[in-house]
C-alpha cells in the first residue's frame, strides 16, 4: 500500500464529510456523500495494488507470478453500483421534497407539520 493513496482517501473522506456537515442545499449534500463514497474507491485501489503484479487471469502465466487480488476489484465494482443507486434515490427524494415544500434547504424543511 502506498501512503499517498491512503492520504488521498482520507482527504477525500474529510472534505466530503465537512461538506455534508456544512451543507445548506440538499443537492450539495448528495454530492458530498458521493465524494465520501469515492474515497472508498481510492482506499480499495490502495489495498489491492501490488507493484509488478498482473491481472488475475492465470491462463498463460505461471502460478508463481504475483497477481492482483480479484476480490478487491469485485468490491470496487459493487461499491460503484451501490453509489450510483444511492445517488439516484437521493436525487429522486430531493425532487419530491422540493415539490412538497418548495425548498431544498435542510434547515427550512418541516415535513412533520400538519
């Protein structure tokens, strides 16, 4: 693992978390959540990286050749699908909140009033 990649992952996580805490707009909040989830891509890439390793296809190489772990690649693809689904769901909810309340400011939304 390289410490630069771990630092970038931590930096993306902190920037996204700070944006979520200080957000005054629901779309901005959704984008900051996407940035936090993007930090997991960098983290998984740093975990799965092996210098000089090949793809995990053992058709024409010897078994002693180092290969990248395919589980980490599968986790990253799963993470991408989950992020796209969460973003689409949140943006659909934001559209519905805007239709019902007329605002996308989290501090001005009061859905519980009768």
